[in-house]
C-alpha cells in the first residue's frame, strides 16, 4: 500500500466503536477511542484468530479468547500469551472522512513486551519453613539434596498447556512455603484471563501432594506483582523464540 485510502466516514463509527476493514488485502480493525482513530491488524499474534470482538480499554485491545493485549497505537504486545506485536496502520481524518495508509516510522510494531521487572530465577524461589525461629528465609538446598529443592522440581512437572513450558521456568511461581507436611504456594498466571488457570492450579497441587512427605498443598493465585516475560528463564525464552 503506497497511499491513503478512504475506509469510512467519521459518522459511521460512534465513539468507542469499531469497523472491520481491509487494508492492502490485510484484515484490519478501525477503532475509535473518543475522537481518535486507530487501525490495527485484526488478528491475535498468539492464536491467529480475530481481535474483532475484543474489549478496548486504556489504549489497548484485548484478545477475547486468551487475554493477550495489544497497544492500539504501536501494535506492541502488552502481555502474554502473545509474544509478538501486530501490524498497525496510519490513520488520517480529513473533511469528515477516515483514511488509512501505511504505518509511519513513528509507530513501529514492537516485538517485545512490557518494561522489565526484577527477574526471579527458579533456583531463587524462596522456600520458607515455618519452623525457622528468626523468620528469615531458609536457603534453598544444594542440587541433589533430598529436601525443599524437590518442591521446585515437582512444580517443574507442571506445563502451561498453551505455551508448553513448565510453570517454574515461565516465572509463574512466586514463593513456596512449608509448614511441616503442608505446602503453601503463591503463583500467578500469564494473564488474569488465562483459561488454563484452573488446570494449572490443580496440577500444581497434585504434583506436590505426590511427594512422600507432603500431606496437603495449598495453591494461592496472586496477580500482584503482575507477571511479565522478563520473569522467564533464558531457556524458556529460547523455547518461545524471545531474544
């Protein structure tokens, strides 16, 4: 596409409305937020399905199936399970008409996601014993020790069914606490709308309760701090093609 093409009249699209359009043979979505118009590729980079019916809020559109979010201006992927951005197009409004053209250099599609947060490597997931008199964290045992490290190894057997990476390498596990024969785990999901959440929680509980010295495992989902891909190990990033 080398020139802007008319795609709609301003009056066709009410505030916070949208319209499906074709831009240079690419299915796209024209979205109006207030008096501003945005045009993005109408496909989720995670599952290849349309974003057409996804909710729009805070300058982003959310995939209605798995919760991936994309910035309407840049196309940047804002959260998992999407790891790649989507194409965007420049929009002009002239004389009550909306025109869409090639993306400008000022709004490139970014392949990365949100700003970095502190990385917590699997070996540093805090394993805390209720018996510690000082209240300090009990150091994770050296590899090979038949102790709390087995809890982490057990959780590594739980695989995210969408990304096919274990939940420890994904950085979903925030903490593991032990009180005699009961285990408490705080973990998160790649997205609050992740449909695999109940499955991951149940499998985590079962993986821990299979250990001979564990009677019960309690899994608590937390969304603070929110998960970002920066929590993943290098191995997980390689598996997902994130460099």
